């Protein structure tokens, strides 16, 4: 009887080993092949009449479980280790789509301009890289009607340190600097020409309020005026490798559609647009 018990125990052990190996191999193969089914637990129930010499507890049973990826609605997924052994569950919500936001457009910043110690006006791009450098000595001559209906002129000069603002859009190939003081705002707008590998001033603009006290004997209720330079003209066109520099006199005529006009006068001009550093090129 003892011999028969030992033989039975050996047989049970062999069956257990085969079941474990088969279960593990099946689980490993399915995980490695990314099977998309749920393996249910496999129970191997041993006869209850086996002696305690074999199992220690005649009422015990061995539970062998092979687990594969399940696709339940909770969207957990099962990972395996590099050696093929079982890994762990990780949370994953495949119903939550990641929103891809567009690249932000350029936004004007009050902190993107400054005036250098040598009185050069500086405008930076959104990344903080200097884009525009402007130095000049200038004045604006404004023509306007007085209370008698006659046109008179008055000359105004910007201070050394006017209020500066600007923008730089390198991808759109446009940038601009504005200088404001008293009743005036003067602007220069720049563009690029890929054909000639150059930059240029595409527009000069002057805006002012004729109701401001700086204008004497002005006709009533004329209000704000905005004048621009000649359209579709490339002023001061210069190679991208250089800055524009000229000590000669430059007069730029401005006008609007209702006969308001002015003239911008520039001396000792040094300008560079679409720069990539804080120093003038030659």
C-alpha cells in the first residue's frame, strides 16, 4: 500500500508539473503574440482521498492561472517584462483623445522693446532675439488747415527716448517698430524680398491728433489723422547681410485720401531689420 501511495504521489506530481509548464508556455506564447482574448483561470482539482504525505491537506486544491490582455471597458492593459515573465496592469484611458493645439500666433509684448545706451531702438522677436535696430535723427513736418482755411506747417521732433513698441514675425516676413510721443505715433514696417535676398521698409506711417494743443490755430473738429507713404514701394532696400546706413538727408512724403499730408525727415540713419543679434552688420 505504501508503494502504491508513493507511486500515486509521483504520478500526481508529474501531472502538476505538466500542467504548470503547459499553462506557463501558453500564457507566454499568447502575451508575446499579443493575443486579444481573456484567458480564464484553469483549476486542477486533485482527488480528496490522497494522503497528507502527498499534499499535506487532503482538502487543498491548486489554482493555476494564466492571464492575458483583457479588453474590458475599464481599459486597463497588461504588460510583460523583457524576459517574457508576467508584468503588471497599468491604467490607460483610450477614450480620452489628446488634444493637439495649434502653434500660437505671435502676440505683441510690452517687454519686447528697449532703448540701448547709444539711443538705438531695439525690437525683439517672441523668443527674445533682437529683430529690429533703428537709429536716426529725425523730424516730422505736418501740414494742416488753420481757422481761416489756409494750410500751415509745423515741425515736430521726437525726443531721444520716445515710447517704443513693435512686433516681429519672422515666418511671416514682417516686422514693425512704433515710436510714440506727445500727440504722435510714427511707425516703420519692414518686409523681405527672397528673390534679391534683402529686406526693406515697406511703409512709413504717421498718426497724430489735430485736436491736441500742440497744434496752433487748427480748424475745428479735425480729429485724428493717419498718413502713409507711397504704396508698393521698397524703401531703403538692403542685403540681408548688411544694415542700412546713410548720413545724407532723406525726406519721406506721407498723405491720406482727404488731402492731409506730412513729411518725415531723417539724418544719420542706421537701421537693420530681421536681425539675429544685437549688433549692426556692416
